[in-house]
């Protein structure tokens, strides 16, 4: 019996950092800005980092480093990069026996260009990550207290199958859904949302899913409180986070901490919230009340994310059990509305 099984994307990431990247205001890009390199030029990189990535593997490492018995389910190719992902996970104490291995495509791969200010542009090849096969998931062997669902390559049959298995076997559910899952739309997803104990997404995603204006937070929370069965966590980038337990809304800002690059910040926040919430639930009634559990989950999630952005890659800075990082991040103020 596992404490938690993380199910989702697995990638091989390569980070490039150079002083020759330039930022320009360009309205034709969704962010309003572009990172540019000289056309036809040869650019020297000052730093290169190779590591694993993907929300499923990133979350699994948070859970394992925090002392939970953890397995990870994902999809890789029969190639060197897939082998390296499994090797890295196993070195962290994550059980990888349930990974699907295909030989008709490559393991997902990302090239990440890092600007000097810590922002990055990711060029992502989804590869085998798009080929989750529900028929190859050994549901009968997935005995766990919790499932954490990340990006599933948009495969609705996999999502539906995992939720069904969890409900039948009293497995609690948490998710930080990927864009392709959210693209299925509210009508298709709503029957599943009520089974989740924790749902995490950013403000833009929440607005897109609910059809409610981005700025109308109160309406978004009211809608999600009615749609889901548990806690709704909405991250807000530099404005911090807001969390609803259906009765109260808790808010927190972002601490002032150094940033090297931001890859994995969302994954480390999501998995940090889930793992601390799980720990708190074990002590509930003895040492902590629900309000205290949620506040501490926000604090640890913030600490985990703030640590991750101080190093290259999505895993190097993930905190270990008993470690809240080199700053007093546990003191991040959480306010109850």
C-alpha cells in the first residue's frame, strides 16, 4: 500500500543559460514579450543542466523526499532519456514499476532557454507523453491512500478510469490538471470534479474552465466550491495564492526570495500543498485543526516553490523532510477572509 501515487507527465529537460538572450516587447506574442537570439548566429551557452522534469515526476520527488511511500506512473520511450528518468526517480526512492514504455516515439523532451532575470521559454516535444494507454494501467495493483493526477496528455479515458478506480477503492484524489485535461471543458469534467479532495489550478485556468471573468475571484470560488468535493487552490503568480475549503478563503503572498529560474515552481507548490495537507490530516484532532492544516500546507507549498526557483531544474531545490529551506518561509502570513 502506497501513501500516494503520482500519475502524469515525464520529460527529459535540458536548460541553456546565456548572456546573449534579449527581451523585447512584442504584442503579437501571448505574453506581450519575446526572448530573442541573433538570427543565423552561433550562441555560446554559459551553463547547461540536464535533468528530468514533468509534473508527474516532479510531484513524486516532493512526496518521496517528504517521507511518503510513493510510486509514479507515466509514459516514456524505449530510449536513453527514458532510462535516465527512471534512474533518477529510483535514486529518490520512487517506485517506477508501473511506467509505460513505448517504442513508437521518443520520450518527451524540453529545451529551456533561461534569461538572466530567471524567466524562461520552454520548447517542448510531447513525444510519448501523449500516448497514455488506459489498457496498460494495472488498476488492480494501484493500491494507495491517495492519487495525485497531473497532466495525462489529454487522455480522458485515463482520467476517467483513474477517478473510477479511486472512488471504488476509497482512494482520495488530488489534481493539478494540465491544459489538455482542462481543454475537455466544464461539461465533460464536472461529473468528475466532485470526487476530488484537492484541486489546484492557476487563476487563468480557473477563469477559462468556469467561464467567469478572471478578476471575479469571489464568483470563481463560489462556483468551484459547489462543483468540487473538497479544497480548491488557486495560484495567482506574483500575487500569491487563495485557497477555499468551502467555508473560508485563505490567502498568502509570495515571499521575497532569490530566483535563478522558475521551472517547476507550480509543480513544487502543488505537491508541497498536497504532501503537507496529508501529513496534517494524520494529526488532525490530536495536534491540528482543519484551519491549521490548510495554513501550514500553504506555508510549506510556498517554501517548496521558493526553494525550487533558486536552482536550475524542477527537482534540485525540492525540500527534504524536516527542511523548510534557508529562509523563514514558514512565517509567510496566511490570512483568513
